[in-house]
């Protein structure tokens, strides 16, 4: 009875070790199964990728054969190394493109109303005749360009200041009114008394004498030039 009691701790320890060993064996067995399943998955993936890789390799060979007279293998390696050197620049370009894409997405809802407003304004300008006027202006410009030689253009450039000053003086209100009145008189088809007596009577008019004096001044100025 005493011997049995003294062996109980030994048997208990042995049982515990057997339990641990069984647990470890089960763990190793499960791990082996996992490794086997993983290997099978890799084998299946390899079997799937090998045909794809072969097709890619075959297509690459065919495409390279088409450009082999234009591109050498050294060019491909040089381009590849250049891409590697400019990786950061490419990343910055991609960041900018992403920023532009986001900006476009933000502006897209606003662009449609702006486009419709622009179309309405263009339609209104067309109805008012702006485009017809611009077309006429272009035709006028073509006729002007065709009418002037290179020497004429050079002389215009040399005298452009004088021309602008003359135009400025011509656009004064009194000059414009005089030209308008002169045009009305020229266009008037009523008969004019050109007898000597009528002319002498008109000379008694201070306005006529003033106009005649100015006309004589103009003729004198032309003669002095």
C-alpha cells in the first residue's frame, strides 16, 4: 500500500508528459497538413501562372521582333534606368494628375452652368450681328493688306505718329460738324444760283467771308508745302 502511494506522483508526471507529447504531436501534424495545403496552393498557382507566363513571353518575343529594327536592347535598358532615376519626378507628376482629377471633380458641377451661360452669350452675340461684323472686318483687313506694299507699310510706320495726330485733330467736334455740313451741301440736289450777282450778295454774309478766308488759308498752306 505504501509502494502504490509513492508511485502515484511518478505516474501522474508521466501522464502529464504523455499529454504534452500528444499535444505537440497533434500540433506538428496540423502544421504538416497546413504546410501541405500551402504547398498544394502554390503548386496550383504555379500551374496556372506558367501558361500565362509562357503566353506573355511569346507575345513579348513577337512584339520585340516587330520593333527589333528600330529599338535595341541597350535602348530598353537605358530607358529603364532613366525611369528609375526619375522615379520621384514620376511620383510628383502622378500626384499632380491626381490633384487635377480631384479639382476636375470639384469643378465639374460648376462647369455645366458656366458652359450654358457661355452658349447663351454666343447665341445673343450672333443674333445681334457681332460675328457678321467681325467677318466683314476680317474681309476689310484682307483688302487693306492686299492694297499696301512693303514700302507702303514702312512709310506708314515712319509716319504713324503724324497720322494719329492728324486723325486726332480731325475728330474734333467742330471739324466733324463742318464735314457733316459739307456732306449735306454736296448731297443736296436743289439748284444753286451761280450768277455773279448771287455770289457777290453771298460775300456780304460774314459767315461766307469767314469760310472763304479759311479756304484761302488752306490753299496757301497747301501751296507752301
